[in-house]
C-alpha cells in the first residue's frame, strides 16, 4: 500500500484536488441556489464583460513582462513575445492539469527546451510568483489603510476576515523583505541547530536562496511591475461586478482582490474551483452582497481564466502548424 501511494502520489493529489473542487462547488451551490447563480450569469452585461476580458489579457502581458525583467537580470534573453506565448500556454495547461502549478511546469520545461538554462527558467518562474505575491500584498496594505481611514466605523467585518487581511497585507511583505536583507536561514540554524529536520525547511531554504540570487534592482523592478498588475486585476473584478449589476466602492475591491489572488495561488483545488468561490462568499457577503452574486462573480472570473487557456491552445496549434509548414532548416526549436 505504501509503495502504491508513493508511486502514484501526484496522480492521487490531482484526483483529490478535483474531488475537493466538486465537493466544494456542490456544497456552495446547494446553499446559494444553482438556479439563482445561472440566472445571474445569463443576465450578464456583455459589454462590461468584454472589457473585463480585454483587461485580463492585458494582465497576461504585464505578468510576462515581469518574468522578462527577471530573466534579463540573469543574462537569459528569450524574446518578450515568446514569454507572452508561454504564459498563454501555461493557462492552457492549467485548464487540464489538476496541480495549481501545472502551467508553471509547462513554462519551465518549454523555456528550458528552447533556450536552455533550466535553473534560470525554474528560479525565474518561482520569483515571478513571489514578487507578484508581495506586490499584491503591498496593494492590500494600501487598501487596508485606505479603508481604515475612510470607512473604519462602518466596515463591519468578522474578526477572522480582519486577521486574514492583516496577514496578507503585513506579514507577507515583511517576510519577503526580511528574507532579502538578512539571512534568516543562518539565524534559524544558530538559534535552533536541529532546524534542518523541520518540515518544509528545504523548501524555505531554497526560496530564500532564490530571493538572494536576483539583483536588488531586478527585484524592485519586478515589485513595481506587480503594482499595475494588481491594480489592473482589481479593475478586472470591478468590471465583472458592473457586468453583473454590482456597484460596491472601489476600495472594497482594492482590499479583497489581492487576498483572492494570493489564496488562488494555493494548489488545494483544481484550478482554484470551489476554493475561490468560497473565498468570494467569505469576503463579499459581510459587505452586503448576496451569496449567489458572490459565487457568480467568482465563476465569471474563472471563465476569463479558462478563455485565456483556450487562446493558449489556439496559439499552440497555430504555432505548430507554422512550424510544420516551414522547411526543416528554417524551423526554430
């Protein structure tokens, strides 16, 4: 039994993610009403939703540019257009691979095959994720201060939600900057010599080493790029809300969207399905949004992600056709 579990660990994790997504979606839809969600989605304003679609594609380009900046700092010089293409291929992979990092794996393998430098490909994808996480957290911190100064007396949220907001907005950026400007692994080993035996020690050590690998200028540039990325992501959600007839203050979206983006990185369910819808209800219901509307907003966002994956599939097919159509000596790897 133990050998079977070990040999099929990834498959079992993938199946468990799919199963958890199904269970969460069934549970949520049974509580909020499937018919109400369908009715909400079918009444969507297609003009606003088309704008959300275009803004989402802009975010793909921004993310690819952030990745481009990090790779250039390591003297790895793939073309920017090729990185945009790989990002779309990553979305395509995420539509079908249970792991939340399936798209990242495809990007790493594709970049290594076309340009070599496998270590640089892997570390750049990881660092692009990390700087995006920190950038979203910084926007959440600004939004938190904004809401506290403008809306402190009337924004009545559960304490667990406030705790989640504070952790997202304060702890994540603080941990990143401490890891960059100090050596927390060495300090931990000095204070607690058996630290190497702790769970996740190797992963944390690898993450800290990756952060130190990049020049400070590249990290700052990547963080700065993360700010317009997160702001545009907020605009995507705002336009989705308008498409569904929801009109909440912008500062609410500025506070909640970075949290959703960060939690969506967790590889718990298949492509975030179920988990993301639960987070939407957890965040938006306390500010007066019906649960069915919150779930509809989440599903409308998922359809944008799915459509980006379909575009990636079309790009891959078109590129493959062009590759076969060219003479062998003219083909590029």
